[in-house]
């Protein structure tokens, strides 16, 4: 009688989609991660994902897994617009990077998708670097900042989770961002200001405050780099991280020969980046609280 547990899991995931916790294009947990989280058989978790797909809530992306259903990618050659705008160009470039990765983003490739000669793009942007900055600004501007009220910890957590969701929808973003040489994006500046305003309730020293802002931003971006790398690896191998670990003979042999007792005590570790993100964010904010005392 697996139907009832599978329907319950499917209902919980549907609620997350309706609430906006999972947005179009976001990856759902793997079968193994769902089975471990809900303590059910893998077949029950797989049935829950099938129910969502059959109901139109999700779709299966080859070599990636289940993602929240979204309209088909607009990356295709467009009919030339009578009066194209920079916003039009940025939207096409974002769709291209979402579908094919940042490596596919050349001015020639964007021009082909935009339906215009390559040189025509330079009337709208100065070049690829300018285009990427505009892309970064557009994807962050599309996600509204949470309210700038309430306890500092809740505000920082909401800001971090907002960034995480943006990175999940646009895996190329983490590799495009720079922390040491930040891009001149108004949306990024607004985000930084919101974090720093919350951190004013933690530390008085402005240098220490900015340090904590960089630490938090680095954590989210670092996790997003791991997410992007896992998406690439899943596309290359056709396996998610759990399945790959189960099937890789070299890893199993290395663990048998060199794995110490602490590793063996961990056992069958369910790799889930969302859970790891939640754990890391909570630990980081706990540390901020100790600094502020």
C-alpha cells in the first residue's frame, strides 16, 4: 500500500510549488533523497515523482532529473524585431545561458538566437562583458527583496534563500559573479545594502560588518558553484550524485582501502545539496549570533 505515502509526498511537493518555495526550473529532490527524508522505499518516492509529472506539475529533463514545469525554452532564432531593445537582448541571452550554459554565450551565438547580425548587438550593449553584467542584474532584479523589517537573523536568512533560489534557476550565475571584483549591478548593490542593514544589528564595526556580508555571500555562491557542477556532471554521466557514488567502482575501492572508521560510521550518505545548504546556513547564522553577543 505505497499509494498513500506516495500521494502524501507528492502533496507536500505540490504545496512547495504553490507556495513558491520551488519555482519553474528548480530541481526536485532525487528519488533517493526523498526516500531517505520520508523513510519510505525508493519505489514509493519514485511513485510520488511520477504523480507530479503525470499531473503536469513537473517535467523530466534528460540527464538532470525532475524539475518544476515551466514553458519551453525560448532559445531559438527570433524574427527580427522592428525596434529591438537591450532588455529584449538580455532576455534572449539569459535563456541561452539557462539552456546551454555560460560557455555557449558568445556575441555570435546570442545574435543568432536574437535574430540579428552580430554587429547590430553592439548598438545595444558594449560587448559580452557588458551583456553578462546586464544578465546578472536582470535575474536578481526579477526576484523581489524580502521586507527590510523584523529580526536581523530572519532578514539575512530570507536574503540568503532568495539568492539560492536565483542560483537554482540560473546555474550559470555562480560562475559569472565575482566577489573580489563585483559587477556594477544595481540589483546586486541593493542586495548588499539589505544584508548590511540587517548586519548593523550584529556588529558595530563597518569593516567587520562587511566581512560578514562577504562571508554570507561567499557561502551561497560556493554552494551554487557546487550545484552548477552537479548539474553539469549529471548531464555528462546521466547519473545523479547518489547513483554515481553507488555505481563508481573506483570510489568504492578507495573507500574500502583507505576509508577510516569515521567514514564507515557515516554509512550510506544521502547527498542532498538543499539539506546541506540549510545546515550550512543555520550554522553560519549561529556563528553570527555569537559574534554579536
